[in-house]
C-alpha cells in the first residue's frame, strides 16, 4: 500500500491530501528504469574488461594447451630432421660415394617451396607466426624425405647393377691351381713355338693335362663353341656384357653350347691341344671393348695374394709360349 502524502493548506488552515498525477508516475518510472538499465550495462561492460567469464577461462586454457602442443610437435619435427640428417650424411658420404653417384647438394635437400605464398591462409592471427613456422618445417621435412627416398631408389639400382657387374666380369683363373702343371706363358712378347719368332702373345697359357676342367671366369652367355677360328682350335667365347669377352682355346671337348647362359665357375670344357698348339694347355684371352687385354689383372676372384704374386712373376717371364 502506497504512502498517502499531505500538505498544509494555509487558506483553509487544514491538511489536504496530495493528489498525484498518473502521467507523472509513469514518466518517473520510465526514467528510473532507463537509468538503472544504463547503469547496469555500464557495470557489466566495465567488469567484463577486467574479470574473465568461465567460458573465456576455458578458451584461454585451451589456447595455452594448443601452443604447448605446437611446441612439442616442433620438437618432434626437429628430432625427425636430426634422424634424417644422419641418413643423408651416410647417403652422401658412403652409399653415393661407393656407387660413384654425385652427392646431393645441401641446397637441393633443403629447398623450400618457391613462388606463391603457400602460408598466407594462416596470416592475420595472434599465433600466425607459430603456425606458419611449424607448417614450413613440416613441408621441408616432407620434401627432404622425398629427395632422400629418390636417392635410395637410385642407389638400389646402382647396387643391383654393380652386383651384376662384379659377377659378370672375368675375375677368376679358368683352370684350378691344383690342376696346373705350371703357368706356361703370360701376356706380352713371347717366342712363337712354331716359327721361333718373337711376337706378341695376347693371352695366358696354362699348362695342364688333357681333359683338365676349364671354368667360366664370369657370368655371361656362350657366344661361340666351335673350331671355326684359325689357330684357336676348339674354342669357347663367353660374352660377359659391359664390353667383356673371355676366350678359351685349344680345348679337347666342350661342356657348353652356343647361346647357353653360364655362371662364374661353371665347367665349360676340357683342356686339349687342338688348333695351333704345341702341347696340351689352355690359351686364355680377355677382351674389353674389342681389345685384347692382359687377363692377369682379373684373377682376384680365386687366388690368394701369394699365389697371385707367383703367377705375376711367372707370367712376366719372356719365354716361349705354347700359343
Ligand atoms: Zn697361348
């Protein structure tokens, strides 16, 4: 119940009730509400500048956590880079060196992405720098891994080829040491057994009894096994690829046919004295790119250092060849 207010009327000398106008009440009420509303709004606005809401606190917490996670991720990227660097170093200094491939230069391994700015979509935020740096590092890492992976593909091919190459070149003595009577004659000037004239002997003669096994000195394909070449008698030619051919002459018998594939150490024939030969022996030649070269440079496959030294000494003696 609202208070009833009075005033003193000096004319009538009596107290009279104050009659309130209805319109005034509404007006004052409205002004009061407006003032209270504005004041309230001001308080909330000012408070919000200094006091966090629970939602803000939660978001802030999450942001801190995200920054922490980014830092951890960057550390992991650094670790991955360190591991990759060690692989790259071995790649350049061991693998590529061994297989005679050029090392991959640092600029190529660490090249970024040129041209348009790939990272402008991350710009304009408080943490833009952190996000852009992290993305750049990961992109670099990915690219470096691709470069390294390609290098290893290349090395794998070279290794496979080198293995094949090493198996192919004529690298063993074609007659077993224990079967040898002696190494009769080496590559170089020798006296011809028939004409007694000094002439160049393009192979090595291994004296051994008739029927002694003769072995392929490297992997390859038998190109010829016939006696249609003057002087050599029954002879075999093996094509080893890479420009190498080996030739085995004056054979008694063949153990292979033309176009047959052979492996190093396969029994291909037997020592004899067919063709222009003075006594049973194997005349052995090695061709490189069509030129006859000294076969003695290839016997690292099945001789000890001592045996090789002895062979070298004997082969260099200028004596009479058996041809
Ligand atoms: Zn000879």
